[in-house]
C-alpha cells in the first residue's frame, strides 16, 4: 500500500470516529435538554397547583364569612 493510500485510509477512519463521537455527544445533549425541559415544566405545574390550592382555600375562607 502506498503512503498516500494509507494516509487517506487513516483520515477516513478518523473522520468516521469523529462523526460517531459527535453523534454520541449530540444524543447526550438532547437527552439532557429534554430532562431539563421536563424539570422546568414540572416546577411550573407544581407552582400552578400550589396557587390553585391556595386560591380555593382563600375562596372558602371568604365564602365562610358571607
């Protein structure tokens, strides 16, 4: 095998490895991003639930005074 052919083969192998690594990192990033989105959404839902419970409690307090 000529030196030039060997270098081309090595470059192709390295490029393939880099692409696999890039895809793996992108997949990890997507998973973490989705996890963070779920976490933020859950916090918002919990906050709304807390506010609704407080609103019901205050409404019942007001209704009891009438």
